[in-house]
């Protein structure tokens, strides 16, 4: 899903980088708050997060995760936890009067979420939908797009009979990436096509 979406973004002239978190060394946040109180903006854990946090100078960050126990994967959660050096320790208020920390550099990229799950039914993404809203709010970001694929177990299938259906879906993802870069959003038409089942749920 990510590869096709990014290919579309590149068609529209964007520079992209696909980082596989599972290939990186990302330790758990220990909650020591050194990144706020001792070495402002810098985590004392020496691993790949130092390099990955520099990527937040980008315009957009796409969080892509399979659904694990109704949530992001543990690796993605570690990555999200380790984003806190980007924030300042002070507590302010957002436009709804809710507490929040200011963004350290003033710049926070827009967020996109891409996910797939094994079950059919969009309701399986309820937790993820709320989570990304809260993560974006906490980080002072905006959600630019969300792509949820239920019945995602067939995405990696090499069954010949599925090929045309999967090709169609991949083209839609590519279109979504293109639209996002050219128009700043995925069109309603493309979004509604992306939400349709790839094959009927009973067949799945
Ligand atoms: C530990 C674990 C937990 C999972 N939890 C859910 C779940 O809560 N709901 C669901 O629909 N699928 C769940 N799945 C299925 C995955 O979301 C599904 O296999 C998905 O297609 C994997 O995507 P990937 O091929 O990109 O890794 C789970 C899979 C694993 C391994």
C-alpha cells in the first residue's frame, strides 16, 4: 500500500523515502524526560531515532502499520513514543482548551495514516482512527489523509485470479498519492473507491 501511494506522490513530483521501522533500531522510551529537562530536544538513547527525528523536517509523514490487536504495531508505538523530543515540556492549551505541549521547532509535518487488517469490516479501525487523531493533536499536526484497508489478507497474495482486482486497488493507491501531492487531499471519488471491498467479503 505504501509503495503504491509513494509512487503516486513521486509521479506528482514529490521526493519520498520509505523507512521500514522493523529494520531500524528503536528502543522503548523509558520516560526519563532527559529529552525535555537535561538535553532539550535530544533523547539519551543512542539508536536510529536520532536520524529518524531529523526526517520531521519533511512536509508529510506517512504512518503505515498493519492492525495489531486493534492498534498500531508495537514498533510503531515505540516510534510514536520516541517523538516526544520534538515537543517542549511546557503545557499550553489547544483551541478546545485541552492541554498540549508546544512543538519544539515550530514545524510539524502533516500526518497520513495507512493501515490494513485481516478481518473484513471498517469498524476494526475504530481505535486506530481515534489514536491518529489524538497523536496528531498531541503533536500539533494535522491529518491530511487516512487509508484503511479491511480484508487486507489478500494484498500480498500471488493467486492469479486476484491479480486484476489487486492491480486495480494498487492503481487507486497510486492515484491517491498523486492527488495528495497535487491537491493536498485525496478526492472524494478516489477515497470512496479505496473504501470498497477488493473482493466480496463472503468470498474473502
Ligand atoms: C499480532 C497480530 C494481531 C493482529 N490483530 C488484528 C486485529 O486486531 N484485527 C484484524 O482485523 N487483524 C489483525 N491482525 C491481522 C493483520 O492485521 C493482517 O494479517 C494484515 O494483513 C497484516 O498486514 P501486513 O501484511 O502489512 O503485515 C493481527 C495480526 C497479528 C500478527
